[in-house]
């Protein structure tokens, strides 16, 4: 689906739109409406149940959004969390230099320095795309939002630029509370803040975003995996050294590309999440390895998780798998003067970190784009039932006292367990269409047979299936069980540790 259509759909169906919209909005900030907020929650729940709840010694944390300055100096963010800014000398418009260059078709690597970019600007005679004016020299621009705390605003802090730091800061206390076992997984779903120079493409580049991240702390000398169950699974991987994405088994990733087993196992884990649980077609999902200048210096191995999203114009990053070594805990040991190393397996060492990182907003957008289907007679958001914002719609077939009474009582009973919408406005066809557009997998209609004692269908309702449009009579007393069977998500069914 194209970008404009997705933006229009999101606004008209209660998904998301610019924050403070009635005042004209503010670039890079979005609000979720009643449908979008539910979809986001569903994604987070499925993510948690698969990545966190199925892990041994894996837990969820929650943490402050504002951090004092010191940890972000130690982590390197205060000095290095920069984009390169460039300004037009004539119209004074600011651009993110790498984005401007790639939009003009000039190849630039992700980690290019200001000097390298200046050189390119001169060599390629880059002019302002708005007014053709000359460009000034580039300068680094720190993307963190600083805040000043206290009555005199004398203490400097920052809105956290990523959720990962919140977890590293809590590692040592949790390690001790959780009986000093490794691997230990600490996950956090929460907001991160980045003063993006040019927010764009809807939920792709935002100034306030939600991340879902799992940090796994482990002993690099003892963390090993029996790949058994996933070793023959084929994944799409674009290796840094290669010129093309290839379809390759997990076993070959380990043997041919010297990727550690624990890393390859987590690639398979993520691949299963996208293809089996989120139902993304295999051909639209891949790993993209970062190397050279485009890889963060602290990552030993860095793969972006990419999905081919039409409204973003191709494969785009929706997450990443990062082997961050002991960089983070070492930095915070030094910054805080507290030794965060651990004593186990007969050695004293700094745990290593494997980070599984996901942009929640990007994944929500991607799900809408990929599951949206428009045909001649209808538009349907074909989300898996467990991701659908509403599980069912409940309709009285027509205005009739008995029918409406029964429909309302069904709605009341179902809503204690499920998200269900009651709709009695307009024709039944119109009501089906409204539910299709927001992905509701089942529509439950109460009709004359339901309330007519002499009917063979007394005390049953019609259940209409979103995708096949087939209809089935279901007993009212079986409805809770019916819905549970269809919309409950059991992540253990997909998880490799249960295969
Ligand atoms: Zn200009």
C-alpha cells in the first residue's frame, strides 16, 4: 500500500495520526487512536510472550525515562549520539546530511564522518534541493533531548535515547536478586527520545518512539546452543561481504560465515517470530548485516532485521540483533566506579550482551501495510486473529427488543474476557465492512432464530469469519470457548525450545 493511502487509512480508522493534530501537529510525534493503541498492545503482548515468557531466567523491567547526565557520558551518547547536520546558506533549511545525499543518489555509508561528507558535497556539487543555494560545512548534531531538573533547572539530564541503557543500569542489582545465574534476560518495552533532524515516513522516523528490547547477559565462554531443531531452517541473509541476499540454513550460517551458534540461534528465533507469528511472507523478510563504517564500533556482530514495506519503498529496518560484547557493562563500571563484573564458573569476568531490539511503532506500521488487502468489493486488514485489535463484533440483526436484549447480554459477557465491539448502526453489510477494515476476525449476529423458541437454531448465533466470509451457527453458551480457541495466542507452539 502506498504511503498516502496508509496515512489516510490510519487517520480514518482510529489507528494513528500526528500528535496535537488540531493545532497542526508536530513533526515526529504521533498519537495512537482506539484501534491503533490496541494493535500496539497486541504486538507488545505477543512479543513478550514469545521472547520473554518462553525464556528461562528472562524478565521484564520498567524504568525512568529521564536519566542523569553521567550514565549517558559513560555510555558514549553525550559525545557520539550524533547525526551530521548541514544547512543551506541561502534559505537556511537544515538537512540530515546522509539522508540528503542518498536522496540525491550519492552513495554514502551510514557511519560516514563529517569530513567525508563535506568531501562528497564538494565533489558532487550538492546544492540545496529547495532553493539551489550553496551548502555550508557540516557539523555534528547530538540527537538527545536535554532537560534541566530542579527549581533552578541546574541539574542536567536527558530523555533516554534508547531503552537499552536503562537495562544495563539495572543489571547488577537484578543479577544478585535473581540468584546470580547467566544467561539472564532483561527486557523492557518503553519510550525512547531522539531529536531527529528530519522525521519522516509516518512511524518510521519519530522523535518519540517505543522500543521493545531484550538484553541477554551471558558468559561468552560457556553459552552454547544445540542447534538441532533450527539448524536446517532457511533464512534470508544479506551478508556484508555479499552483493545479494541469500537463502541459507542456520547450520551454514555458523559453518560458512563463522557466526557464533548463540547468534545464529537467535536469528532463527527472530525469523520464526516474523514468518510464523506475525505472518510476514518469507520473501519480505531478511537479515541485513552491517559492517565497516555502518556498524556501531561496540558491536562485534550487527544485523538489521528488515521487512519489505511498500509504503516505505522497499526493505527497511524494523529491529536489530546486536552482539554488544562487554562494552556496556565495562563503560558503566568505569563511569560509576562500581565493578559490575561477576564471579562464576570459577572465573571473574564481565558478562557479554546480546541485544534483540525492535521498534514497536515501525512494526505496527509494517503490520498494517502488509496485512491490508483491497479488492473490488471490500477492504480487509487480514491480521492474525491474535493480533487483531478487536476479537469480535456483536450485532443485533435489526431493531427488535428481544434481539437487542440478547445481543447486549452477549456483548456484556464476552467483554469481560475479550475486546468486542457492539454495533447496531446501519445495514449488516455496512457493519461487516467496518469490522473488516480494522481486522476484526469474527462478527457475531443475533437474529430472529436466536430468540425464537420454536426455531431449531434457538439460542445460537451466526458467526461470520472475516477472511473466508463463511458463516457458522454457534451456541451462545459456546461463544467464550469458541473465541478463546481462535484468538488466544500460544507462543510455545512456535518457539524452538518446544519443537
Ligand atoms: Zn536552500
